[in-house]
């Protein structure tokens, strides 16, 4: 029994998460794969990578042979929009967004859980608005046949589609986090430990 306790302490000392910490890392062994997260990674890496390539290419061409094409800037803007929505959703999954909790950590556990739950409810409501109004914008642009004013004449509903789709993925992540916060709130109100022990 003593050796098991020592081994457990040694494992914790190496920086491993506590036993009751949620595991958000994707398991690529086939047992547990978050399909939405794989899509978020693929879209954000491709879109932001494309934006970087186009920016570098535009700078090199401008200063080497004096060639400048506004198409590069237009595609870069669209790629950044798509990439940021996808990256924001993944950051939400891993609690990677900036939070100011200098006062929150001084409150009792029940108040912390209640305020975090309210924040998740507000985020869920905002993402719902993004989905609804973004879908209306896309439908309007598609119906009117709106295109960009550049030589590409990109149908505007394509870049605008990032708003409702990105809002939908963020909505899923907010709902997942809201469920966790509601569980934590219940435990805090009833006085149970976080690990359920």
C-alpha cells in the first residue's frame, strides 16, 4: 500500500494532471476521437497556413518584381476568417481563451461555479445569435447572388458561411462546457468534493 502511494506521488510530481481532471486530448487509437476537433484542426491549419503563404508570396513578389495583386489580400482575409473561427472553437474545447479571474478565485467555490455557469450561458446565447443571424446573412447573399467586387467575383455567401458554421461549432463547445459547469455547480451546492469521492 505504501509503495502504491509513493508511486502515485511520484507520478503527480512529474507534472501529470490530477486523477479527476477531464481529458480533452484526442485519442487517435480509434477508441475516442473527437471528429469535430479533427475538423477544427484541419480547417484552422489549412486556412491559416494558406493565409501565411499568400502574405509571404505577396510581399516577395511586390519587392522583387514589383508585382502586386489584390486577389492575394482578398483570399487571405477569407482564410483568416475561416481559420480564426475554427481555432476559436478548439481553444474553447481546451479552455485556451483568455479569462480574467483575479477576483473569481477569491470567491467561495459555489459562487465560482455559479458565475462560470452564467458565463457559459451568455456565451451559448451569443453563439446562438451568430448561428441565426449568420445563416440569414448567408441566405440573403445567396438569394441576391452577391459577389465580391474584385476580379475573382467570389460569391459572398462562401466567406460568410464561416459565421454560422463557426458559431455552430462554438455553440457545441459552449454547451459541453455548460454541462460541466452545471455539474460542478451541483457538487458545489451539495458540498461534495470535485472528484466525487
